C-alpha cells in the first residue's frame, strides 16, 4: 500500500475549450499525473500535489487536497464507497483521513476466523499481500477493533 495525493478540482467549463486546454497543459507541466477519477487528479508526491493546488487556486478551480491510500490486490466491501473510490484506470483509493488498517499477527486459526466473522460488518476492504492480509476499517472504530481482538484473543497491529 502506498500513499499518494488526490487534488479535487471544480469542473473545467466545456464552454471555454481554450481554458480547459490551458489547464491540462499546465497540469502536465507541474506534475506527473498517474491516475484520475472524475475531477480528482492523482499524483505520487506531496510536492506535485502542492504545486497543482497552488496553480488551481490561482485559476479558482481548487476544491480539496486528499491524501490517499493506494492498496494493492484490494477487495472492497459494500462499505468501501463511503471511504474511497475506483479510478478511471480501475485502481482503488481510500481517503487516508477516514480509515485505519490493521493486520492480524497472532491467534489460533479458529480464533482468527471467529474474530473476522465478527469484524465482517465493519470492514471497508482487505488488501492481500504475499502471506498476510491488511484489513481496513473506519478510523473511528479503532477502539472497537481492539476490543474484538482482545475478546477473541488475537493479536493485531494497527496502522493509523
């Protein structure tokens, strides 16, 4: 999972194609845009995000800057759409300020299965990596997740 940045802009007017072309050209000069979703432009570095933000502010297009998690091999749940989006290139992104992730690194297979059954309704998605899984939940549910871990006698590591 990597951290990247989404810069949300106001829709560029279709009534002014020259202005839209200028925005596209200047965006390409300032940053390496590697993905997008509607009005969210996604870049890899904070420096690029801040350069785009500054430019869009001068053009009155800037809406918001979103730090985003970009998980690999991600399996979303029905709750995902409140916490992230799928891009034009079919990648999943999670709004960093709304989620936390955790891994399970201790417990018997039965305890882990029972805990995951209980946690299922809270999961936003799962990232599969080699021999482990990373689970995503609402950032506000940290205490609840830790209580489930204690109740089912499993060990978790929370990354927030």
